[in-house]
């Protein structure tokens, strides 16, 4: 039905397996339908208004978190990586025609190596640079009371009730070969924060700020088990601003 009405079309390189959104108009219609379905349209309009005023990405991230909690309920939903989460967030911005998000923005790191900032968002007065990380629930050590080998949904239900200190100290399991026994706080401090600092001090970002006479706002975004989002803001000189924040889930 979506193909018949032109909302989706076949992906030219692999039409037997993939579809694509053909244009911005279709993307906007799909985005509006999803947001209406999950009753997020009005709150997103307000969040985008605040984003345009002060460059604070957190209200829009809070909208995305509510969508994520309602959307990621099936077994395979918890396999989403940082690219999928970032792109889902990116398409939530499509309602505002004045926003021109730049995913995978190319930069030169301090070491001279090429890098890519996950999402750069130029606004009228601000330039937002964000580095995204995702800790998938399969790799997190989340004990579930009275359950010896909890599945994804059981772990997600337990994780949903975690507070900020619990999320920050939540560890990767010993079965994760890259971050064994790392906490979420360590993931932010050892990986995300240094990367973001590199990106905002790159010549490409500095030049973009100068040309547009924009103010920088930079954020580390960590999606934890498709249930929580941790956010940490960084100043233009690479210093962290305040403490990491846990976006509050929808209540009621």
C-alpha cells in the first residue's frame, strides 16, 4: 500500500530486499504519522521551538526517548546500533523545514586522522555537535530478581526502573569483548567525551562556527538498552558542563 501511494519506492541497488523513502515530502508524512500514532506530535513541536531558541537538544532527545520506549518492544528491536538510533532521531527533526542536520559530518581529528562527527545541526544562532553511543541490552549485566537467565524484555523492564546513579554504574557483562566490566560512566568518559572534544576542536567545526557566526553547543548522547538516554554537555574549550543527565521517561 505504501509503495502504491508513493510513500516508499524500491532501493535501486537491491530492490529485492530493500525499500527507500523517495523524497523529503514522503519522509515528513511518515514522520508525522509515527508521531501522531505515539502521541508525540505536540510535544515535539514545543521541543523544536526550544531548540531553535537556545540550541538545547535535550527536549528533542526526551521526545525521542518516549518514542524509543514505545517502539522498542519486540525481541529484535533491542539490536539497534548507534547509527539506527541517530538516524531515527535525525528523521524526527524532519518536521521543521529550517533544520538541515548533517549526519556523519567529516572532520580532521587532532591526530591528523579523518573522523566523522555523528550529527552536526546548524541552527540560526547555534551549531549543535553530538557524539552518539549505544549500549545494547544484550551486552549489559542487568540482574533480574528471581530470573537466572533473563531475556531481553525482562532486562529491559528492570532497566526501565534504574535511576541516574544506577545507570551510570551499570556494567557491561564479562561476555563483551570490547568493554568487559566497563560502566556506562566509563564508556562516556573514555570513548565518547574524547571523541566529541576532538570533533568540536577540528578545523571543520571551527570554520563552520566562524562562517555562520554561530554559538557552539556540544553533547554526548548515550542510549542505554533502548530504555534510557544519558546526556553530557561540553563547552567549546572541551570542558564538561555540569554532570551527566538521565532523561526522565514519560509518566502517567
